[in-house]
């Protein structure tokens, strides 16, 4: 990390700001991008980003335009610095930029909450799956000090601080891993449906198979361990009790969705994905990269480099990343 003070650091003053005389607020471009690290994975984000300007809690400030960052829970694009004199002035300055804002509170919590209360209410209800992605712009902001706001009207995540929280089904799925697939499919922008054929690799105990089947698809579930009996009994589930890595694409045939939550080293998953991509038999991929004690940044970069794909840390992920690749 470069400790040399930067003219674009969050504490620096700027000329050329926009002034609202009534509110006494000044807004100026920060000249940086702000990354909100996934909870518990700040070190992974710093390793991914390389040289950064400053770190403030889970917020990482980097000079220049945004770059892909899988370990960022949310990315704040083109943030501004707002100097304000009062709670109402701060709220008015934010409203002057756009309507909807999500607070990232890490200091002066009461003052920040009072500013947020003076902004239009944004619902934080859990998501009912399946639901479309929110379309209304949602900005993010925080207090740098008692009279300074850092705010970005546009962010990478449509959810408040990147947190996709669902109304859970606590009775049917055999574990909570299904929430990862719910989040991935929501971000994907489409879901499997009737007539689709899905492959679930590393299916045991069956949470992902349940999601795919519940959406109306047929599922080939592959795992050396048995599925939960209730999932195995579902009518459109074909069970193959064997290793996901022993299968060849030709053994399965064409699938509309290849979903993989198998426990393995990311390098092994990469070989499996490349084999399926080379076969042309899978239209869409959703795969979990599971890391052991150390994060395999090299393999993560290899996944991120696959054209058309997307690598990210889901809110429901642990020491994992999710890679998604759409139909051509």
C-alpha cells in the first residue's frame, strides 16, 4: 500500500466543487473509486487490487476509474466528496444528486442515521425468490467526518451495501447452500424453467438440485454421496452417484445450465470448466470456487479472464467466489 498522501485521498480538498448555497454543501469529484470489501475478506481485496490510496475500515480508496474486483461486496463508481454544515444540508445535497441512497455507517452513527432519515425511504425487505433485480438507482454514502460525506450515485450492486438477503425456506432445503444459488440466479438475470436440463455437480445433500427442480427444470444430480431422501424422490431428478470429475461431457450430453458447488481445489474446477466449455455442451455456468487455507488468486484471475464471464463474491459466499458465464 502506498502511504504517500495523494491529492485525491478522501481527506484532500478539491477546487471546482458544486455549491448549494441554501444547504451550505459543496460536492467535488473524488477522482477515485471506492471498494467495499466483503465481510472478513479485506486482505483478499487488497491483494486483488494491488496499490491503493487508503483504507478506511472495509472501504478501500483507489485512484482512477473502477477495475473489476471480485472480493468487493460493492463498488462505488465516480464518488464525490460533499462538505456540509448541517444534517438537513447533508441530506439536501444527497437528494440533489438522486433520490435513493444506502448508508454505509462506520462512524458518527447517530449523525449519519439522522441524515438517512431525511432521505426518501428505501425498502430493505428480504427478497422473495424468484424476483427480478431492482432497477431503481441506489447510491451509497458514508460519513468521513462530522461535516464530510463520501457518496456515489452509481454502484456495482443493486442491493443495499451489496447485501442480497432472502426470505428463507426453512422447511424443505436440506442445507442453506441453496441461498448461494438463489443469489447467483438473481444476479444472472434469468433462471432455469420448464424444459431446461440442468447439471448439478457436487449435489449432496441437494440444496441446489432443489432450487433447479423448484423452478421447473429437470436435473441431473452428480455426487459420490447420496442426496437427501426428500430431494432424491423429486420427479424430475436423475441421480448419478459418482465423481463429478470422472464424467465426460459426452456422458451427460447437452445441458442448459451447469451448476457446480463441488468441494475441490480451484485449479481442478478450472480444468473441469474448460473441458465443458470446449465441448460446447453447456450453455450457462454457475460455479463456486472454494478456497482452502490460502486464497488461490492466480486461479481466480484465470476465471476472471474467461471472456464473457463474471467472477464475484456473493453475499451468501464464505471463503469462496462464484463464477457465472451466460449463454452465447
